C-alpha cells in the first residue's frame, strides 16, 4: 500500500460520508467499487500524498456539490442557477482522463498568480508547464481541503469556461465556500488561479 493509495482512500471515505453516492444515485458500496480500479493502480505507483481524487461530472453533477462543502458549520453555497453551473465545461486539452474517477497530482490554489486576469494567468501557467484546474477539480479542493480557502486564497478555475467566456471561481464569502464566476479580463486581489502538475486516469498507470 502506497501513501497515494491511502490518501485516495481517505478522500473516497470523505465524499461517501458527504453523500456523493446519493448524488450519483448509487449505493455506497457501488460508488466505492467505481473508484477501486484507480486505487488499486495507485497501490503500484507512488505519487505522494499531494493528490486529489476527482469524480467526473458523468458520475456526480458539479451543480450539486458546492452545498456539500463546508468550513466549520458553514455550508458552501452559490447564487448561480444549476444550468449556469453546468455550462462551465473543460476546455480543449484539459478534459478529464477516462473513467468515473481520476487523480490530480500536486494541486495548488495558485497563490503565485493572485491578482492576475484569468487570460494573463493562463499564459503564465502555460509557461510554467502547469495545467489549470477545472470546475470539478476546484470543487474537489473545496471538499477535501476547505482550510486552503482560509489559509491560502480563493481561486479561479481556468481549465473550465462557459460559452460566454466566464471562468468559475471558488472563494470565501460569509465564512463559507462560495462558487461564482469572473470574466476573463477581470482582476481580484483575493483570487489566485489554481493549477496542478498533471492528471492521471487508471489507463495512464498501465
């Protein structure tokens, strides 16, 4: 058993406890079984503990997940309608690997890119050989590491975008995680631009 597989199991336990199987319309056992091939693959490869276990939107819809995040007793929220949230799709080159679950390696809230317009930050992230996070991956951070919103910063998710050009964002508001959106030419002092090193699906471990 590797550190990575242990961390993935811990994160799976958390989202099961938060009711993700209900969102997927599955039993807890069936939901866990969908993650098992990826966790088994992680038992053969050590990626460290700086990983995120991310369920794809085919398994759990992103519009239902922000309310399952929390900081202390304050539940996450959004003022955007579900159809609006569903419109934020992964951009070309940042689509998730195949499978109901995948791994994000070395996720960051993008503190080094704080107070940068999303379009400018995207170029900087590209030049640093990183990958911008998507909406689903940002929700995974808010779920697994809500304290990052307190200790670090809120963040834009440049790997996803809506048809009108907006970028999803997650930040602290009213002492709780909030899901919103910004325009690609807007700048906010409290928002970084989140990124990771790579994404790995179960097929990429073979």
